[in-house]
C-alpha cells in the first residue's frame, strides 16, 4: 500500500467501489487538499463537510492572507452524476482557510458522496451518511469508537483496518493530537518542540491529518468528535495547566488550542470558539434506536484532587463541589437522558467512569484524573441512572490506552449493589506503543474490583453493532502498531441485552 498520499491518489486506488478524482492543478505542483476532507455530526437532513486548504501544510498552510472561494457539491452517487446540492464557501485566513459547510435539506438514512474544488483543483471524492429520522425504526446500526493517536508511537494501522469495516459512523473520544516535543527514539517524529502558539497547534494538526490511513477513515464515514486533554495540555483541568502556569497565560494557550481544534474538525458553527471557550457537548439521535450524549470533561472540570496521578484517597476527593462536567453540562445530561425515547442511551466521553482500586490488599489507590477522582459527581450520575432508569444507558470511554469492560453500580463498594449501566473503554490507536495481551492480569483487577469484566493492553478500536434487542462490542486489536503491515483480530466480545442491566461475554 502506498504511504505517500500523492502516490496513493495517482494510483487511482478505489475505496469501497468509488475513486478519487484529481484534475490538473492551477496551483502548479501544489495540492491545497493535503489534509484530506471529512464529514461529521450527521442529522437526518444535514451533515457537516470539512476541509482546510494547505498546500504547505507543515509550515502554516502556505495560503495567501486573503479569503479564497471553495466550491462544494454533494451527490447521490459515487461519480457525482446526480448532484443534489452545490455551493461556494469562503476559506478565511483567520481560520487557517478551513471550511465548514453545514449542508441542509438532505434525505435521511442514506449515503452521499461529496467533494470540494479550489483554484481549479478538485479534492478526492469522499462519502458520508445522514442519520435516520427521529423516531424511525432502525433494524441495525454499526459504529466504531477510538481515541489516543500519538503520532510518534506508532502507525495508524488501526484506521486502515477500520476502513474495511461496514460502519455507519466513527466516534473519536479525544487525544486526536499530542502536544509534546519530538523524541528521537520513536517510529515517527513530531514536527516541533511542545506546542504553545496557534501556528504550533495548526502545524501539529497538519502533521497528524496528513497521515493517509487517518484520511481514509475520514473519507469513508462521518465522524462525531470530542476532545480530552492532549489537544491542549496533559491532564489540564479547566483553567489549570499541568505544571501550574499562570492562569491567563494558560487561557491564551487554551484559546490557541481550541481554535485549531475547530479549524480541523467537522463541527457546526455552534462550536465556533469564543476566545478560550468552545461549546462541544451536544446530542445526536439515530432514529428510535440510539441517542448519543457527547460530553466535554476537560473545559469545565475542577482541579484533580490529591495531587493528580494514581494516589491514595484524600479528603479533597470527596469535595461535593468537585466536577468533571460543570453544573450546566451535568443538568443538560440528566435532562436529555430523562426525556430520551431512544432504545439505547449512549454517553460518549473521555475518562473511565467505573471505579478501579489499583492497589491489591489493604488500602486503596485511584487515578485522580478519571471519574474515580470525582466520586461525588459520579455518584450523582449513577444514582440518577438507577432512579430515573433511562433505557439501556451505556458509557463509552477512551483515554487510558487499554481495553476495559465494566458494570456500573449505584454503590461502587457494595458487592450486591444494583447495576445501573455498562461501560466499554476502548484502547488507543497508537498511544503506548505495541502493548501486550495482558489478559492474565485481569484477575488481579477483579480481586479488588469485581465489577470489572475484561482488561486488555493492546492497541486498536471497538466496533459496536446495535439492534433493538442487543448491543455488541467487539474489541479489535492490532498485532503491532510499530509495523505498517500489522494484522487485526477480535480479541473479545461483550453484549448487553435490551432491558437487562449488565454486560455478558459474547
């Protein structure tokens, strides 16, 4: 498989039965679509189409400091013979010549093909899919969720395999980029020291989005995205930087990071950043089958207690004012779950919700960056799930570069406590390197945490298949992310039956 995107396009390789078109360039040898094109946040009548013009992607983009007209079209067929809509967008220099087109008036639950054109150059033709109409019966729905794609620690082989899946959607749960400096002892290299400025963040996104396997996964499926910490700074909490930088200095860095995130993701204008604030939490429905509540557990959280890291408990851990979501987002989540008519209610978020005591025997140690560091806030949510009983609540999480399956209980410490939901934690795309199949250590976690059903330390993603009667999670793991020819297999499968709380091995 060609590793160069230019060679890949020139070879005319078909993706899913459709081809990437490329006419002569009026920009000379420059390609403004080096970062690919993408779509996201599908609604029954709408989808967001995205691109960013960047003929010199790793050096600020290489575009003139003026708006550029970008034509777009969307069609019912892979050759774009039956165009249903077309228009022109303005790629503005203040947003790095990124384009976000919110196409309205589409038909629900169907595939579309689309492309952009700028300066006489046509982008690849890619595909997307709208959501089923609200309340419509849906017999089957399939999606994959992924997170944590550290560029230096491996190749995006997982995305190459994901592109072969029969999916309706991809969900990315955070750590799309990593902010750290380059290292010489890894399989690939970052393109700068630790990033701080808007230009730094733009160039880092350009490095990541130039990867052909990541571009292919964007080209084939609509994505729903949210962030975690590394899109800004490791383990940051609200306006608190990891190493205690002055608040105003960090908020300036956060504003740079948030703008670059918006510029590189298929998000609606409702997420247009306002300084150091960006509204990211949102809700998307897929007929009567599923509703996703997409959370932001970074922007509004209070500082981690007990000194962050994995630590013994401390009094600050039980501060009732401590929060990951903030009061407004927490109320929004509860209201949405309370009103939902969907069969499956999915909370898509970043850090593991199930409590994990990481110390064998007497004493306890918890990860303070996860929900375990905020037990009062978690207990409020789990009690709500137990009392209000929204239909089939499922939490999907990322962050920790390993696979987990857990029952969520109203009283974590009570062995006989009722199960109120299920959590599926997906491993990283590359972060952590090759990893290993550590299933033999699962029983150690289960001694202290009997609600944990599965643990594995390989890389990959989770494929989910939904029907009205069954949720099925297939844990797809890569043999080695340090090899571009790595294979994939399903390491384990777990199911949840409609109306029955708790996971079962499938």
